[in-house]
């Protein structure tokens, strides 16, 4: 499966390298996890962009280097899995907030903002919910109530502690049609605006985001989001942000028109954010691939720093030791900022340089 595939675009790599001017450094330039260069969060302070990471709660509990690096380098965190529905309500009516609470506590202790991820998605739903819909024991009307209660409960629990919520995740197909999911099938397209209304009622100050992959540049999918956002905002539905996941792969080229894409959402009065950035490659790793990866990270970061209302740039994990990529994309990996031994890769250096330049 490769749902994250972008069309191959020729000559983009050269252009990206030229535009961003990212310079590859050997991974050994800043070896080891120790205090090396200025932390990313310090460099980010002057840019208006928070620099974040997804957090793996098992690694945070068990791996000291992981924990200290999370605290030192980032001023925004996202739960990689801990706030998803299957994590918080594994059995109907029985909630488990422990990991999500741990993350919010960790963030508070380290002066980090928290992105909430995610309230409505077609993946990582609890078994009781998908089974109940499949066998007809949960009908449409009941399902709508279940969704409303889920959103209300989770958003209220973290009221005032989460600055941005990914309210709906991945609701469009790449061709711009609404994704076939239990939500669309059972509730119809109005589930999207309902979700934003319910989330807003539960925490009126949190910024509420749409979020998806393959929407970095201007294309059919990002245009579907643009049209949706415009329509919802015209109806005064509380949607305030467009989240671009940013799962890139060097073999598919760098997306075109990223700046234009951010600008059109911002013109609607919305914030933008890069929410899950990683840049994978076909293994094995070599220096050329790492240099390209660095240029891609830098390309997205520069677009964010230069945009008027791009508020956060979040990496989907920072060490290859814990990346989701090898488990999902056959033969691919090395998608994050540090290698498996927490040595800073050229991409890490490129982000630091981009933040410094943007300050
Ligand atoms: C991924 C996590 O990284 C994995 O640990 C998990 O097994 C599956 O989900 N888009 C999203 C994220 O919005 O929630 C996904 O995270 C990656 C793709």
C-alpha cells in the first residue's frame, strides 16, 4: 500500500536544493544526543513558529535519551497515538486517559504547547465501534450521539491545555472526493461541520484544524480542502486551521506551489501548520539521499517560516529508532531528523539553519 505517493516530479530536487540553499553536513558533524548546537526550540523562539514532534509514549517512559531530547529540542508536542479514539476508549464507556494525561503533564513541565491529534478519523477506531456499525447494532442516530460525546469529553478534558486540535483527519481522497468512511456512510457529509461545532463548544479557545497528507502543494485534494474551508467559514462554522501532514518521500519529488497553497488558506483568515513532517527514502541510506532529505525538510520549514500565519512545524518523531515508516512502507525508512543512535542528521542541521535564518 502506498497512499502517500505523490506524482514523481522531475527536476524538482535540483530546484529545491537551489531555492533552500540547504547544505548537507555529515551526520557526524554533531554526534550523539548530548547538548550540541543551540536547541531547535531556542532558534524557533524568534520566528513565530513553534517547532514540534510527535511523541511515542512508550519511548518517553523508557528511553532517557528520547525523553531529554524531546524536552530540549521542541516547544510543541503531539501525541503520536495516545489521544486517538482506540487509545482513550478501548472498551465502550471505559476511558483510559493515562498516556494522554502523561503527555499533557510532560508538556506543562517543559513549557511546551500541545497539539491534539485527532478527534475524527477512519483509522485507529476502537473495535467495539467499528464492529457495532458493521453488524448494525449501532445505527446512524446513535453513532452521531457517540461521536458528539467522544469529541465533547476529550476536548473538555484538556480544555485550555491544547492550543490546536486536529478535529477531522484525512476526510478527502487524493482526487478531491470525500473519503468513504463510517462517518460519511452513516452520517453524511454534515459530520464534518458537526465535529467542528461540538469541539468549539467544548473549548472555544482551541484552534480547530482540518488535517491531511498529500496536501502540501496546490492539487485536487488541497483544493477540495480549500473549497470546504471557504464554505464552512462562510457558514460561520468554527474552523480556524489547515494542517498539512507533510509525509514526504524523496523518490517522489518535492511538491510544487507550497507557498501558494499556504497563502490561499491564510487569505481565508485561517492559520496553517505542518503537523507530521517526515521525509522517507528507499533504503539503504547514503549521503546524497540524506542531503535531499535535508533539502525537503528545509523546503517545508522555509514555506512555514515565510508564510504569514503558519504557526507550527511538527516532525512526526525525531529519531529513526522510533519512526512509524519502516513498519508501513516496505523497504523505506530513515525518515526523521536523527538516526537510530540519536546522531543529528543533515536534516536536523537544516532545520536549525532554517529557524536561525527565519528569526
Ligand atoms: C501513525 C503512527 O505514527 C503509528 O504509530 C500508528 O501505528 C499509525 O498511525 N497520519 C496520521 C497519523 O494522521 O496519526 C499517523 O500516525 C500517520 C499518518
